[in-house]
C-alpha cells in the first residue's frame, strides 16, 4: 500500500500546519479572485446607479465632511478640500476592509461548513474587494486635483508604494478582525465606533502639520498617522513622502 | 465527463480512506444568552460555561476502493461531522484520518453560489469552490449545463431560477469534479422526480473500481439499491457494518422501537 496522499491530525495548539496551509492558500488563488469579483459585483447590484456608487459613495462622503470643516473653521480653501478628499478615500480603503473582513468568516456560513479551503481566503478577498473599490476613486482624485489647480509632479508616483502599504495594513486589519469576530461576536458592534475614533485620531479632517504640540504623541500611537501624512504630502502637495522623519521617530532618533 | 482515469490510479480493494480511533468533540456555550456579564461572572470563578458534545467518538473505519458505502443513523448521530472530518473541513480532536486519493464533497448544494450572478458565472464560482481549476471548468462547462438542462437560461441571473433549477445546476457542478473519493451527504433529493432519477443514475455511473463513494442518506431504499456496504452510526459510535440489507433491517427495527439490542449493549 502506498503512503497516504493526505493525513488529517488534530491541530497543535489550535493551529493547522502552517506550511501546508499556505500552499493550500496559494493553490486556491483562482477561487479567491473569482470570489472577490462576485462579491464586488453583488454589493451594488440592482441599484439604479449600479457600479457608479463605487465613485459616488466616497464623493458624497467627502462633500459631507467638507461641509463640516467649512462650518467649524468658517472658511474653505482648495488645498484643504484636496487633502480631505485624498485622505478620506484611502482611509475608507482601510475601514472598509476592517468592516468587511470582520464579517467575512462569520457570514461565510454554508461555504465555511461545507467546503475545505483555507479560511484565511475570506478576509483576504474582503481586503481585495476594498482595494478594487478604492482604485476607481483614484481617477476622481486626479480630476479633482486638476479642477482645484493643485500641483502635479512625478513625485506623485510615490503614491504607488504608499497604496501598497495601505493595502498591507488593511489586509492585516481585515484578518485580525475576522479572527476576533469569530470568538467575540460583539466586535461587529464595536467596529463602527473604533473606525470613527480612528478617523478623528488620523490626519484626515485636519492636516498632519496642524497637530498641536501637546498632541504630538498621537503620531506614535496611531499606525495610520505616518501613512496618511505621507499620502497627503504626495497626493495633495506633490512633495516627497517624509518617511525618514517617521523612521527616526520610531527609533527615537533626533 | 465520466472518465475512468483518475489522478491517482487505484486498484479495487486498495484502501481509500483509513480512519483510526477518530474523535471529534464540539464545545458549545451552556448559557442560553452568552452575555458579557455572564462571561465575566464565570470567568472570575474559572468555570467554563461550555457543554461538550461528542459528535464522533473513537471511531475506526477502513473504506476500500471500489466500494459504495452507505451511512445511516438518526439525526445528530454524527454522520455529517464524520463526513466533514474526512473532507478536511473539521480537524479531528484526536485520532487520525488518512486519505489515499483526492476527496470531492457534496455536503450541501450550491456552496459558493452567488444569487446575483448569472448561471454561467456560478458554474465557474461553484467549480472553483469545489477545487477545480478554471481550465477544467471551461472544458466541462457544456456538459454541466447540458446535464442540468439549463442551456436556455444559463446567462440569466441565478436569483431568477426556481429552487429546482438552482439545485439541478448545483448538483451538476458538484458531480463534475470526479474525485477518487466522493462524499455525498443528503444531496440526492433534489429537483423533480425526473431529475432525481437522473441524479441517482449519475451516482450509479460514478461507481467504479478505482473510486470510493460514501453516501449519507435517510432514503433507505436508495442506500439499499446503490451501496454494497452500509454502516450505522449512533451517537458518534459505529454500531454495525455489513451488507445493506441486514444493517438497514436492524436500523429500521431500532427506529420503530427506539432501542435495539445492539444499542443497549455497551458498544
């Protein structure tokens, strides 16, 4: 008798064998892509504007927040609106991944119970869906940028590695909250408050340079802070990202 | 579609699935309402608010190639848990499961289907969920649609399908996988009488020397007709194994009287 093709043993410490798990995950990449595509299609299916909502949603959101800023500060300027729109769009890449990721496994129901595949696939495709919802809004950003008369430069290509970083962060959050929500279903109710708090702690409604000196510690405790600051510099002001200053800060260097 | 050439050629009589001393234990919350207050109260006392369910306990079983194994048992006997463990969906709590071939499962119909997408997209999605590759699905596509008798509506969204049409397509996708070891759990009772016969015929066609079939069903007549061996599970334990006729007769007797000498004996 030949050796068994596959052996199922009890998990050690509740975890499946990692190497095998990762290779299974890789072999299921086609399924992940198709699953993400179908989820993307489902989300806005049947509404009158259909896929246009992918752009309309963040646009309306930025309009509402701009209204808030104008009322609070009493004046409006172009750079500010540019900053708000750019930051809000990428911020929602992360929060959307958190919200969808948290639900991904618990709402997987029949799929989770009846087919063998690495469960990691579900939060991963949730994050991929969020990325694909974000990408068309980049086009809106470019149009806005031109309309507002903000500067263009080749340094704006730094946006590409930054988007990769944002996506990686969103992916991590989606996986983390997917796990948390399995064992602690209340997480789903807490997440809206969590993301809202994160929004106010991040330089989205204000610019990073406007942070008061007694609140500088926020830069250290919020992982989104450096990312959003660099994003705004690149996308709004067409400057180089100030990553070195954050790396120095991270190691306590002057 | 019904090629006899499997990925891992096997001879009749070779072991397909080998289960050693398998136990699967679930823990479910004991309190009716798992509130934070209850959790905190009991956490401080170090008491675990869980109920332990022995879904499968100390079960050993060998399934050879060329066999069609029927699985019978009352509700909650652990049939589905056993099938999920063999398919790798649930990990064993103790013991081991060895597979000598690739496994295909038909535990529920339409897993991975998306109501908003067309039948065509769902064939691809369902096939990928079942573990086929995209090129494999494309080569089998026409046969799947033809078998489901849905060629006219395949480009309509799935939500416009009747439930019979839904299950027909789901069944057609599932049986197109052609694994070495196929597990079917209560999935034959789909569609109208005509399709039921057709799907049963398909299962009969799938019986071959180099394949092992495991069939879970409450339709005892079907089991008796299709299988060449039957096991009876009760409360996670293997009660008896043997020729379909005799095991099913014992099981029927048990269903009528609620107990049987075999259950009452400490097995």
